[in-house]
C-alpha cells in the first residue's frame, strides 16, 4: 500500500508542476490532485511521518506566493501557481493526518 501512496505522490507532484506551468486554474486537475492527496494521506503516512508532513504542508502554504515579485518572463506567477497546486495535493493528506493525530491523542489509553 505504501508503494501506491508513493506513486500517488510522484504523479501528483509531476501533475502539479505541469499544470502550474500550462493550466493552473483547471478544476479537473485540482480535483485529481485532491484525490491523490487523500490517497497519500490514507496509504502512505505512518505515525513517524505525521509531524514532518504537517510541518511541510504548513511551509508550502506560507511560502506559496513568495515568488510573485519576480516579473521576468512571468516566472513569479508560474512558480506561485506550481506552489499552489502542490499545496492542493498535500492539503488533503494533511487533513487526513491531522484527523488521525487528533484521534490518537483523544482516544482513551
């Protein structure tokens, strides 16, 4: 199952880069990224990866538009689009992991 989650990550990452360059506002691409993100969260993230995944997802969201001032060849906007789509891929995984973490913390021992 971890291999399927890993493949979902690789496919989603490549799709986010390509879509960010050529069609960043495509709703179908975003839905595919969300589904792949759910697969990553359910199949590929164990307890040892929970905190690093949540931290990395927060970092992606925070730095999302940091490149927008680069106006040469529209590079800043393209990098911002790529970062936004990578965040769209990882946000569902982060939600799954956050709920798993809350359940683990809340359940009686």
